[in-house]
C-alpha cells in the first residue's frame, strides 16, 4: 500500500507531533488573560467600594446605613465629636435614562496628639468582624475602609488637624420612597441643655428647635447630636467655653475646639465651609 497522502486529507498526527506555533501562542495568551483577570479581581476585592448590583432603593438601604452609623459611634466611644446630618445627593446615573441618588451619613471623631493611627486601628478592631475593616497609609493620609454589607461602603479619612470623618455611603441607587431618618428622638437628652449652656456663655440666644441627628446604638441606646448653625461671628471664642469643660479640652486646633462635660461632648467648629456649634451624647 502506498504511503502517499491522498489529496484532501490531513496528514495523521501522533502524540509526538510538534504543536504548531500558532497553538502555542494561543495557549500562552489564554494563560496570560486568566492571570490578568485574577489580578484584577483580587485588586477589586481589596480596594474598590461595594457596588449596587441589586439596585436596592434608598428607602431599603436607609435602615442599614442607620445601623452602621450606630456601630461606628459605639466603636469610637469617647472619640466621637458629633454625628453630622444625613446627605442625600440626587443626579447620579443608574443608566443613561435612569437617575438615582446617594445617601451618606458621617461621624466626626478626634484623635489624641500623635494618635491618629492608634485611633483608626482601634476602630477597625472594634467594628463587626464581617465588615473586614482595615487601615492603610495612602499618599493622602490614613484611610479606613470597611464593608457594612448589601453594597454599603464605610470609609474614614482626615477632616482637619487630628480630626477624621467616618462615612457610610450607599453608592448610587434608585430613590424609591426616599430616605427618612429613624425617629429616635422621642425624649430629649442632655445634649440639648449642653448646647444651650454653650450658646448662653457665648452670648447667643438658645434655639428653640436645634437640628437633631440620631443613631441607634448596638446596645439599644441612642446617640444624639444637636447643632446650631447660627452665625457666631466674633463670638466664636474659646475662652468663654473653657469653664464649662470637665478637665482639659478634647481638641484644640486652629479650626475646632471641643470639650467634655459630665453629660456630653461640645464642639465649636469655626471652619469656613461649615461653622457651627454642636453637643453630642454617645452610646453607653
């Protein structure tokens, strides 16, 4: 029988036949692509904030955000300066045709002198384990990152000398019924009287209904901040407030002065973007 190969038939290949160079190139490209995808996935898990794949609305995400703020207040303890008002920002795009909104809530905290890293590390250790909280150093300073679940991100970043802002953020979501802060203010706390005392010594009339921000603590208690945005002008001085403090100041910088009493923490913030006076009671 002739060994000639018939026209139209591929020559037989055995186990020892060499792999064509094109096949080797495709194999190498496939391996490289798989490694790249694995690297990108690992980087995303480590660095990226949660995304909103399930498209839960602000009204559905609001209770989780409120609980997360309570966890932050409890973890920060006496370092808490104030709870800042919730922010709902509309205008982000879910799709080219659908508009959404972002809900964020923040807690301001103060570090001891040269104690910024210790503050954030302690916070990360005390937050729920499944948040996977961690602290790292970036070119812009220390950062705390955590995942509160259901695509809600928690971050901590510098907000002035020895101050940090801990923020809970939903990312862009459908608005739904919107966000309403839980009504935990049925009974006024000591923070109202402390704010009134601070305004009195500064020579400013007390507000009848100061702005109130609350958070339910993990133990069932309620943390509260009352704040006055009254323009204090030249009356925003430290000297009249000092006698109200129990012990020395908690914070004393060019833009902020904070002190504690037996019942609350009082903050005088004179920064240009948000001057105000606030009094806060925290979780027990």
